[in-house]
């Protein structure tokens, strides 16, 4: 059996983008690469069930370059040809990602743009009008020199340990799997000066609670107080690692989410997802998969509470 070739892959800095890059990462693995991922600390829990090594990226330039140099030396000792071929793929578009790789002596490839092409071993075109998942997929195809169609769903894996922990959390609160609504209302600010948060979310949760629905929320570290202030009717599960969060999303009867990272996680694990959209570009950033229902109106207008409540009632008779 041919030994897998090591490849360093720099992940994006956002949960949603990392989920959307999963098909591209699996394609690289299927083509004979052993992935050494570099990303944010949360990526370890998010991707734990995938079995890949995730190196937590330091903050400072000196520390980032030192980390990549250390990886380069270790992987070159395992495979002498590592130094002679393309040995890093950059999913971020930023100039700094290419600079880090170049200063570390790596032969990196990635998308052209941001004035970084001269720093790359090979710069690949960033094609217009693509969904983000397709953009990452095509970058992997260009790197490999192949043509292939992206998969219909993402298939984000959930381990048995993560599922067992999620079931324990639900049992401790007397919540039945498949019979609760999991809300993901936080969208971490604005993008392109557009607010990604459905303004009717608090009213929607009050309606669900009044109808006797069990509503759960899994706030991030900076969202705990906001969850209590804005959604007092929802049962909060604090301090949940992203891998266990994946399992909770999969166990929900329905997930209702803004344009946010957990929405992509929900789609990734195959949860039934009502994805609420307003003025943002859904063609590029909507969650990917056959279990997603995109809820939006023309002209960038938000849907009403009545419409989303009706969709929940259809999903959870």
C-alpha cells in the first residue's frame, strides 16, 4: 500500500467556512494525502470525529512561522519528497496566510488575489458566482489537477462519544431526542454592513414556548448572558464543545438558525434545518445539504413569525 503524503492545510477562521471546506478536505484525503490541519482552537472539537490532526494556530507572526517551520521539518523527515513538491494548501484568501507559509519555507498553493500570488508556488483562479463550498472544492480540484462534482451533502461526522454526551445532557434536563427545537439566533455581527440576525427571533421563541414546545439554545462563551436576556424561555446548555454541539443538532427535531456557524454545522450533520435569511447573499453562503429549508422572501425581506412557526409545526407534529 502506498503511504499517504503529508499535506499542511490552513483552515479558515470561521466555523461555517470550516464546515463548508469538509468535502474539499475529504477529496484531498481520498487522493492520497494525510492532512495536517492548522486552524483555530475550536477546530479540534468541531473536527474531532473526522480523525485529522489539528494544530492550533498561534496569534503572533513569529509564533505562526515557527509553528509552520517545525511542521515542515517534522514532515520532511518523514518524507524527503515533502520539500520538493507542493506541501501546503491555503483555504484563507488573506495575504498574511501566504506570507506565513513563505517565511516558513513552505511551497504553498491557494487562491490568487490580495497581492499574494508571488508568494505562492502556484496561484489558482477564484471563480465568480460560486457557493463557498464549491469554491473550496474547486480549489482542491485545481490543486490535485482533477475535475469532479461536489457532493450533495457534507456528512459532518459525529462520534459515539459525542452522541452519548449529548444524550446525557438532554436526559439531565428531561428533554426527549427528536422532540425539541434547537435555536441558533446569534450571528456574530454584520457582514458587508448587513445585519444577519432575524429581528423576530425573540417573538418566535415566545410563541413556541406558549405552544408548549421545548426550546433549547447552546450559547457560545460570549453569548451566555445574551441568551438569558433575550431568550429566557429557552433552556440553555452552556459550555458545550462544538463536537457535542454537532450531536445535539443531529438529535434535534428541528433547528432554526440565522446565517451563522451552527447553521452550517446543523446542515453538515444532516439535521432538519430552517435557515432564516434576510438581505445576505444566500447563493454564496446558505447552508448546504438536502435537509435545509431556506426561509426568505424576495427583496431581502425577512419572513414572518407565523411562517416559521408553521414550518416548525410541520416538522414537529
